[in-house]
């Protein structure tokens, strides 16, 4: 155990120094989550999911601070799964858990005026938590809870627990009905739906790229233009099936803004060019999303 904590400390210091941007994102996202839970979930007695959902229920039922339940539950999950977790994921998740618990304690001391409209509140909490969750996913971290369970079971047994998580969370929501009533659970479910949509939007917006395949009579000029945008381009030697003519094919990944610039360039230089553009949902590699985030 001593060796484990020593190794964890060493890797934590290293990751904070070398990957400080990811650490900063994790801290900010965790504080956003703590803000949402303290000022909206608990204030309006909304339900939550996973470890946080259990913590919220124990608070409603027994007055136990959700801070301690979340901290204890997540640390136990981390200890159970630490041999199966990537050290970077482990460190970032522990930082998220500690920051979230600290944030709950701090925000609890400073009450804020909040809207009376429950529907508005549930949308706000969904957007806040979804934004935080998306930011964590983009840097390869997590907020703990079922994310730890999913990562460990995937590595240990090669299984996904999506359906299992759904059953767990429906069970928690079912218990919540008896504690906070059906109306609050329905409001909470709306917030969880908004949360899911926001997570997808945030993760896709950071990874949003356009994949372009270009066949042109001026491949050298087009390649130079693309590289002048700071983007790479791959040239593949092709051959027209009908004409038998050698035609190089250019392959590149661009931002939406750069796609507009490329089309304008081709319109001016080669109106007979053939271009296929489609969405790339995720791009990994130099200049794009880092492999360390996985």
C-alpha cells in the first residue's frame, strides 16, 4: 500500500507539471459540477445518478452531507479499480473527486438567490453538469462514480456496462420517488436528459473537423494552400477508372472555417476540381486530440 501511494504521488506531481492544461480543465469542470449540485440539485431536491445520486438521497433522507458520501464512495471505487485504471485517468479522476468535494463544502457556505421556476432550474443544472462532463471527457478524465466502474470492468473483462448503468440509475431514480416525490423526479429526469445532450454537444464541438478528399488538376498548388493554413495533407496516387489517367488524391482534415477557405480557393483556381467533404466525429493525432486523453 505504501508503494502504491508513493507511486501515485510521484505520478500526480509529474502529470500536474507536464499536463497542467488537462489538470486545469479538470479542476474548473469539477467546480462547475459542485456549483450545479449545491445550488440546484440539492436546493430543488432533484435526483442525481451514480454515487452522486446515492449521496443526494442520503442527504434528503438522513441529512448526511453529500460531500462525505461522494468522497468516500469514489475513493472506495478508485481503490477497488486502481490496478485496472490508466495512471493518468486515475490521477485526473482523483483530482476531480477532491476538487468536487472541496467545492461542495465551499459553495455550501455562500447561499445565492435562485429562480423559483423549477423547469428553468432543471435546464440550468443539466447544462452546467453536461458542460463539466464534456470538458472532463475531452481531456481523458472523469468525475468518478460509474465512470470508474465502467473503465475498470472494460479493462478487466472486456465488457461495456451501459445497460448495467441504466439499471443502476433507474433503481436510484425509483428510490427517489419515495423520498422526493414523482414531480421532482420528473424534473430531475429532464435535467439528466439535458445533461446528456450537453455532454455530446461539448465533446463533439471540441473534436469537430471536416474530412476533405480532393481530386484536382493542380494538386501541388492545393497542397501548398492547405499547408499554409497550418494543416497537413496526404497525397495518394490514384487512377481514373474510366479514363485510365493518373490522378493524385489529396486527403486532409480541416476546421469548418478552413473548408470555406479551401472551397473559395478551388473556385478561383480549378472549377473542375472534385471535392468530397464529410464530418469527422473524432480525430486523434498530432495537431488534433491527444492520445493521452484516451
